[in-house]
C-alpha cells in the first residue's frame, strides 16, 4: 500500500517536471538568425589544468596544428602560442543559422512578389548623384591639411600621390585618427579561422577561414616585431587597425617608416600613417594628378564598397576646391 502511494506521488511529479523542461526549452525562431558569443574563460596554466581548450577539440585542432606549426617556424614558441590562444580574453563569435529562416507562406509570398516585379517594364536607370559633403567636414579636412601641410607636400613629392586623396581616406576611415575601433584585432581574425559558419556556402567558409589563417599569422608577426601584447591591440570588428585601418597583411606589405626613426607606428605617427596610405595607393595603381575614373577605381582596393569609393572621391574633390579657394583668398 505504501509503495502504491509513493508511486502515485512520484509518477505525476515526473510528468510535471518533464512538461516544465519542455516548456522552458527555447524553440527555434525561424525568422531570426541568432549570433551567440562564447567566451573562453578558463584560467591557470595548461600544465595545471585538465580543461580542453577550443583549439584542442576534434573540430578545430587540425587548423590550429597547422597554424601553430607555421608560427613556430617564424620564431614563436609553443608555450607562448598556447598562452595567447588560451587567454580568457579570447572571444569567438559563432553565427548559427536557424533550421528554417522563412516559413512556407513567406517563401510563397516572396515568389509571387518576384514574379510581379519581373513583369514590370524596366525603368531607365538614373545616374547616381554625387553625395554632398557637409561644410563642417570640409573645414575639418582643411584644418588638418594646414596643420600637416609640410608633411603632406613631402609625401606627394616622394610618392607621386595627391595629398588630398590621402586626407580624404583618413577622414573616411578614422575621422582623421579620432576613431580607431574598440574590438580586439586578434579576436576578429581568430573568429574567421573558426570557419565563419554563418556563411551558407562552403566556398565562402573556406575563403573566410583562409583569410583568418593568413591574417592571424601576419598579426602575430607584427606583434612580435613591435613587442605588442596581441590581445591589447584594438581596431575594427573586421580586424583593421591604426589611423589608416590596415589589416595585418596590408601592414606588412605597405606600411612605411615615414620619418625613418626605425619604427612603424600607424597609431600615433602621422608621418608613418601618411606615407603608408600613399604607398598603398601607389602600389595599387594611383597616378599623380589624374583625377579620372581610373584613379577613382583604385579606391576600391582600399574598400570594395562603391559607396565608400564615391564618398572618398567626393571628400577629396571638395578638399581640392576648398584649398584652392583658401589659396586665392588668404
């Protein structure tokens, strides 16, 4: 009798607990792509810890084995690499695609809309009007050009790159060095190496993984050369850093010691910054005093956005005009 009473109490409790768990478990939201952030928070030395770090897991150890081997060939020790990649500040952003991004009804409505759009007669394309450049923005570039006029003219003489375009690039990239970014550059590249699973195509995943691989190697090489702490270098979410917002491979290929002091400082030395931007543009095809479409397209190598290209071009043109007015009316 006692056993029967116990069972009568326990069995309903089991069903109740099961129902609560099912209800509390979050369900997939079909219309939302969730971005979950996982923080590696283990502390202590590897020798004293039994924890398995993300780069030691079956899913990722092959990529990191190759990466560590390449870095060791370049002078990094295994111990320092394990210390860096196991740091609590390392953060990996995982993009998880939902099981169904759209409902069947949404897809049907979208197909109907596309069919209706296809039946409409094509309207003649209007030429895109150039963006207007605010007066305050132009004045800021003029003030900067006055302050650094001697340096800018020296850069133009040495590299055959018009100084107005250098100022325009720096204005667009970091507001003339005022906004450098708040994301850890290491985390940006390390996330890419972790396959960037948010991309729906395998080809795109491989491209991003390869980019993460080569940029991490370049970045850690730069850190070693400059005695930087890898996890204390900040830049954009995409891994660009310094006043000109170079990615690591661009830094190694195009950064210049402008004032010949034996160091390249893209965070605080305007001579290094200006010479580096000029060198980048020159190596990508910029031609002196050629304010034409061919030079305009060179800006697409700095950023693949057409809007970016157009804005920087208009900045430079507005600066040229304002500078000529200033010279004629001192």
